[in-house]
C-alpha cells in the first residue's frame, strides 16, 4: 500500500515541476477590454404562463392512448 502511494506522490510532485501547460482556453479572454460587452436581452419569466385548474383523476392509460401520436395499440 505504501509503494503505490509513494509512486503517486512522486509523479504528482514531478508534474508540478513540468513546463507550463498548453493554452487550452478559448480564443477570447474575458479580461480583454477590446472585446466589449454583449447586449443583454430581457426575457420575462412568466411570458408563456398558462393558467390551469385542477381536474379530477382520470384513467392514465386512456389519456396516454388518446394523446399518443401512434395509432391505439400500434406501439411506438
């Protein structure tokens, strides 16, 4: 158990001494003032709100068959 732990510790300590990692960030830099600021658009949260009233429980199998795009009993 001590040997694998020592191997992991040694590899991590050597990885810290490696050269600088490659630049994997995107082409833009958020701190670059030349990029400017994107426009902000307002999207109302309740724009598509539709009031619904509670209904009595119904047979779920009949509702699924009625709303299914496939023919009843046709499967998917």
